[in-house]
């Protein structure tokens, strides 16, 4: 006998048939009751997930604001530093003194130096400095690194370096521009 024929044989017996129908109906009622009991929990779970998504979005927005605020503070500090350097003034004799001190500190010698006052543009006055500095490669490098530590806003415009045949002495022709607000 196949399983289907066996099932049909039992289906003809009313007690088995009614029991099977009752068992299936009981399973349906249990499933319906279980679904009804879980419905509030599922709704609460969906609400919690939506709340979590909203809070995650708010946290991401707060993190972005914090990062922007940190970036703003960094930029504001840099602006204050540049403004202080622009306000340091460009008295030409003072610039000569600063470059002489920088040369002495780096171990280089200034062979030639000249500066010219440029025309004011946009509220900024440029002073161009032409220097020829001589020393070892490390000393010239130290001299160039010290430019950023000057109190003024001095930027390199051009650098032309030549070494002697042995490579022990470097001669650098340098051009810098120092900017300041107002007249120099």
C-alpha cells in the first residue's frame, strides 16, 4: 500500500477525519493566536528599528558637525597665525636683521642680499628679497626650513642651487617675498 492509499483509508473513518480536521484547525488557531500575540512585539521592534535609524542619522550628523567644528578651529587658528604674520610688518632693515640671524643660526653665509619694496595691491605690501646663501647642503636646507619660523609671512619665490665640483659647498640664489598689511 502506498502512503496515499493508506491516508485515503484513514480519511474514510470519521473519528480519524474529524481528529485530523480538529488538529489542523487547532494548529491554525495556535498560529493565529501566536501571530496576534507577536503583533505588538513586532510593531515595537519596527518602531525601535526606526528609532535606531533616526538616532544613527542624528549621530552621523553630530559627528559631521563635530568634524566640521574641529576643522573650523584649525582653520581659525591658521588664519590667526597668518594674520599675526601679516601684521608683523616689513621694515626692510628688520628683514635684513632676521635673515642675518637665520643665516647665523643655520651656519650659512649671506654673500649677497638686496630687497625692494613692491607696489601695494589688495591691502598687501610685498617686499622682495634677493639673497645668495652659501654653505653645505644641510646648512642651506636648515636655512630654508627656518623661513617658515620667521615672524613675517615670507614665502620662497625661486630657488636656484649650484654645488662645487666636490659637492661640499652649495651656493643658493634665493628670492623671497614678504607680505604685510598696509605699508612696509
